[in-house]
């Protein structure tokens, strides 16, 4: 027989390690996306917390100076 018990043991250990790595990367990506979305919302809100793009409700009228 040319089966090596060491290699089968290594293969058995490789799958859980790879799946935990994928789970760890998935969690890191999810956290990163959450931070980026929060950062984008904060930038869109501006320094005083109000939207900068003029999306605030002013009763449908425009104010002229």
C-alpha cells in the first residue's frame, strides 16, 4: 500500500483551516463594508448632520436671496 497516513491527516486538517479562513475573511469584509457605508453616510450628512445635497424638506418652495 502506498497510502501515507500523514498526507490523509494533512488533507483532513486543510479543509477546516480553509473554511475558517473564508469565514474570517467574510466577517472582515462585512465589517469593512459597514464602516465604509457609515463613513459615506457621515460625509453625505455634512459637518452639522444635515444633508448637503439640498434634500431637506422646505415645504416645496425655493428661497431666493
